[in-house]
C-alpha cells in the first residue's frame, strides 16, 4: 500500500480549528469510528490550553456516538448539517451552542459542489478497501461520500477489517453532472445500476490510512411493535389494497419508501403478512431489520437504499447469506433521494409525523415548534415527489395529554400541497379531492383520537370563514394548554367565542 499508516491520534493532528470536515456514512452505518474521537480528544486538549478548537461538520445524515456524540461532548462543533438524531448533539443545538442547518438530504452534495459552503478541507471516510489507484469499496452506506472525495483537499481513510469482501459489488456510485450539463439519471426501476461499484479518490489527496476493527450495525434498538403501531400498519395495508382495487394503483404494485423507527417497522411487518399486496420493490434511503426479513421471505424482491441500518445481529446475518446480496444496492443520497427518480418510478412514500394539523400540514422535525428533534431528513425529498405520499403517527401521546392532530402545526415541514394521506391508529384520512374544510372534517373523523374530536370540531366551527377557516388567536390553544398545564385536553376556546 502506497499510503502512510496512521494512528487515530496522528490523523487527528491534520484537523485544525475552523476547518470544514466531511465524514462518510448515512445514519450510523458507514461513519468513521476512531478518528472523530481522536479529534474530540484534541479539542479537549486545545480548550484546556486556552485555545479555540471547533470544526464545521458535514455528513450524509445522522452519524453515531463516535462522531456526533464525542465531538459534541468535547464542544468541538461550530456548524453541523444536514441531519442528526443523537440526543447529545441535539442538546447543544437547542441550547444554541452548535449552529445547525436543516437540509433536504438530496440537496447537500450539489450545494457543496456549487461552493455554497466554501472548500472542504478534510474528508474522513470508512472503507472496506482502497487500491493504490484510489478506487475504494465503501462500507455499509454511501451518503455524500463520493462528493466529499471529489471536493476535499485532503482525505483520511479508515479501513475497517470487519467489513467483509462480499460487500464488493453492493454499491452503485453515480455522481450526476451539475446543471446545466446534467442529463437524466438512468434509473428506471429500483434494481437498475447507473454507476460503478467503487468510489474513487485522487491518491495524492490521501493523507494516510487508519486501520480499524470496529463492529458493524446499530446498537440502539427500535421500540418493539405495539398495539398502536400494529394498527397503523394494518391501516396502511388496507389503504394500499383499496387503491389497487379501485384502479388508482397498478395491481403489480409500486416501489415503496419507508422511514426509520418503530412505526416504519410496524408497517413493513404488516406488508410482510399481507396476502393481498403482491411482492414489491423498495426505493428508499434506509433499510432496517424488518427489510431483511422481507428480503429473506421474498416479499421484497429488491431494495435500493443509501444505508443498511441493520442491528449488529441482522448485519451479521445478512453477510452470512450471499443469496441476498444481489437483492440490495446502496447509492449516494443524492440518488437514493433524487426527485427525478422518485417521480419517474412512482414511489409510494411513508414517513412519520410529529404532528399534523386540520388542513394537512405536517411537522416532522420540531417539538412545540422550537425544539429540534431530528430534522427533515429525506422525508421532503420523497413526499413532494411521491406517487402517493403518506404520513403516519399515533393519534395521541403522553397518556392522552398530547394530540398529534392539532388546529395548527407549530412548525411546518410539509405543506398540504404535498400530503395525500394521514394514517393514525384511528384510521385513514384521505385528503385528495377535497377542499381545506372537507380535509379538516376528514382528519377529525378518521385520524384524530375520540378524546380530541369535540375540541377540534369546536375550533373548526368557530375559526371563521374563508377558503381555510383560521383564527390565529385560537389556532395554538392546544399548544398553549400543553405548555402551561401539561395537557392539550385543557385547551379553552371560550374567551374567543
């Protein structure tokens, strides 16, 4: 190997205060695991010596505790984009200690190539292998890595020997030309390959290689499927079957996209059990353990993704079953989440909402309008361009004190123009073919919890006239009651009546 072998500490010395640093990965898989903690340790030493040390961190999506966690605890982050899910980092963002810019995941690569964020000083990338010519087999995700390798002035490579050789061939590395030279992305079904199985870097950029032996797979389990999430899954299947029966969806079915978490797992479990939905393909950004089950059973014929967000046990199982390897392909996030491809192949999107209002606006990123939860992620990429866009959430939370169906969302990530269906444990609210007031009635009747229906009907009846019935004073009464009394059921509209 022509590249110098470095310790994590030696690699960290190349990273200086104020640098723009890009890391590989998309969710926890594929992220570097030993260099970021060494950078955090350097930051602590610099701070103890009275010197500033913070970096600007660019990722594919969320990362892992080795990266976002260690760097947050060391107070080593100045700026962070495009998505996060770690409580430690979220605490610093909400305290105003880390500048965070929430972005659609499909956009960041192009924005960086256009120079929106300045130069990238260093990229830190986990790989299975790298040749002397700079061809590399990436790990269990792709994210924005191909663009980081293209844009970064210098690159540090982590070779993880826990990544098996069998991962070779499971990546489709395609970077489109930027406008005005861009041509169509040649993907016409989820299994189509557009690019190469390897990423590439100019060998002259490589500062060195850090050898690691770090376990693969996520360690934080999702909440098991319960009665509420199982009911949501059942309603999703009921809706999809109805669409096929009424001719609004081809009987051969369409590719699906599913978000991450316990609700997504419940939906995928229901799809596996369904006898009326045919075997299907996925064009999505993340696959988790439930998708592995679908691939094994044959219910999912092929999965295009950006990341294998499997648990450690599921990751081991997957690599022990070579017959599954031709059924999965990992792409850069600007391809896995690309609006052109999503629209062309007719993806049915299914994402989770924090709250929905009576007119179909969806908040998927902020609690009570101010506290960042995770971010918009890829939900906007899929929602706005889907064949049919579906949002999922339980109808109530916190011992009935919170209704996820509210008169007005406190933060809007997805407007009513992009939201077709809202499904809760109470039923299916179909917002298509309806005006705003009809949509509100549909949501109250079929998505809201019975405990909150009288209050929501009261608001709708007294919110005024117009195309949308809106009373600005009354609209946030649910949230005001939660903030002051800890219970949305105590919302009081009487002073405005």
